[in-house]
C-alpha cells in the first residue's frame, strides 16, 4: 500500500489518505489503519469503522454546548475483537502530550462514564 500526503493538520501530523479512500490526520494513524485492516482480513477483528462519533447523552437528553451543537467525541477506529466480540475504540496519539492540552481529557472521561462497555485504547 502507498500513502498519499494531503496536507498538514493543526497537530503537526501530515494528513494521509489510505487505499480505502479514508483521510487520516497523520501517517501514524494511517499506519494503524493499514494494520487494523490486515487484522480484519485475518478475522481477528470485525466491523472496523474509521472516525466513529459518540454523542453524549445524560439521563436520555443530549448534552448541548452553548452553540447548540451536541457534545461528542470522535475517535480514530472502532471494531470488535474476536472471538469474544469485545467492543474496542482506539485513538492514535502522538508521542508528545501537546495534543492532550485541549478538551480531550474531559471528553475521554465523559466517554468512559457513558460507554463503560466499550474499551478505549490510546495508541502512542
């Protein structure tokens, strides 16, 4: 597989398009996608999705921000690990902690509280 650099993102990574036509925020994320697709071809994981969005609901109501948009987190990958069909989401992070400065830690904590049945893995 080859990669096609698209443009630089705000987090220094170079946006890269994979063979499936998905644009990833960095080469590291692109590389992880290639690896996960290989695992899916081998049958070790199923239902691979890229950039899944999880909206935040508390007591059945959407959590809305001041601009009326729904609070949410968008992660890099979601899939089920076989043979037990463990639900897993992954977020590929750079080695530096600079990307965690903004609101990611808060969104991660809310995600873990609202979706305890899904395992969140950070890939560094």
